[in-house]
């Protein structure tokens, strides 16, 4: 299979690089500046699971190429619209489009752009970043990507993907209920990013504060209520399960959204918290803590625009 990965950053560079490591035919669609950096230094993965470096196959948007069998999207939500247009020439009749974005807002847009039959579900769990040299730095035990048919179940093309991913130095796992998996991750990432940005803190001090655990549970509950009232199929005990995961997080763990704020970078407030508040309004659900978090994120965006 011919694979195109949109982006060669902390997520795309890692999972795409692990496929290259096992011998897959992978091309990275990148911006001109990133292309120059990768041509000069190569794509370097530094990971507790083993290092790997290589000279990647690269494309810049607009360059001619035949359609790919699989296109993996790893862009941030605020680059999503440009990303959709950049991959459009490389999506053919039988191309599978696999997004690894957080949240759910992007799915309908991809289905409209490329057809429901081409878009499959996906998500990933990984703690990785780019250093100043553009190397992918991956430091945690978890490096997992999930994928599956949007409508559930298995299929011959999911079997093809299983063969593509087999043997790679990361966990690529098929799911027969990818929508539930995506909602579950959305619930966790919204709460983790929300609490850490609201408190401007890593997880440990939030847990240590008098009301930190109770407020975290409140936010999980508000978000889960919105999701259920919107028709999402969540596990009955998902809030309790997520609270256990939250309480086991390392003391210094921060959400990627908080790390972005600390660097003065854009955040995915509308894609994550804002989308949920739209659903809450449609379904008459009150979510005061989530609304407070979203307002703080919007204030951050306003202040950033004034710089």
C-alpha cells in the first residue's frame, strides 16, 4: 500500500516513521520549511522504544503524484481546513482517509469533502514533541494508534490495514467500534486539557489542591452528559474509569494544550470545548465548568491576537 501522511511532526513523524522502519511505502506531505529541514537532516525519532532515522519521501502541497491508498491526517485542528485542501489531489476512488485528530468535529467535514465511504475512524495515544532541531522525541510507554470502519465491524480493507501495520514498532490496533473509542478519548482529552489550562498547572498540583479532584470529576460528568444527550454511545462506567486514569497520571504531566499555551501557540478551543458547548446548547444541557474553561481559552486567544 502507498501511504501519505499529512505532516511530519510529533504524531505523523512518529507513526509514519515507524511504518517506514518496517519497510512500508510512506510519503510525508509537509510545508516548504519543514521539507528543507528534513532534506538537510532527515527525520529522526528518539524514543524509549528505540531510535530510528531516515531520509523521508516528501511532497509539498500542489506537487504532482498519483492517488494514495491511505492518507493519514495528523494536523492540528486550526490547520484542518488547509490540510483538507492539501490532500484533495491525492485522494482517489479507493483511498482511505484516516484522521488522528482529537475530538469529533472534523469527521463530518471529511465525509463531506471525500465521501462517507472513504473516511474511517482513528485516534492515537502518544506523548511526543518536536525539539528545536525538528527531531521527534517520544518518552512514554504508550505509543498506540486505533483505527476502524466508521460504521463498525470489520472489512477486507481493515484486514489490509492490519497487514500494513503488522510488525511496526508501535501499537496499531483495529477497533470494531471506533466511534465509541473516539468519544471516550474526546471525553478524557477535553477534561485533561480543560483542567490543566484552567488551573495553569500539571496534573499533580491539581490533585493536591482541596477541590481539584472534585472539580475534575465534575468536568468529566458535564462532558459525558453532553455526549450522551447528543447520542454518543459511552460506556456506563467511563467517568469512573477515566478518573482512575487521571489519578494515576504522573505528577508533572501536562496536556498538550497547556504546553501550547505556555509556548504562546494556537489552541484547539473551538474544536474541543467549543464543539461540545454547541452540542450542549442544541440539547439543553448545562455545563458551567466547561463554559468557564472555554471562556478562559477564548481570552487567551484574544490576548494572543493582540501581541
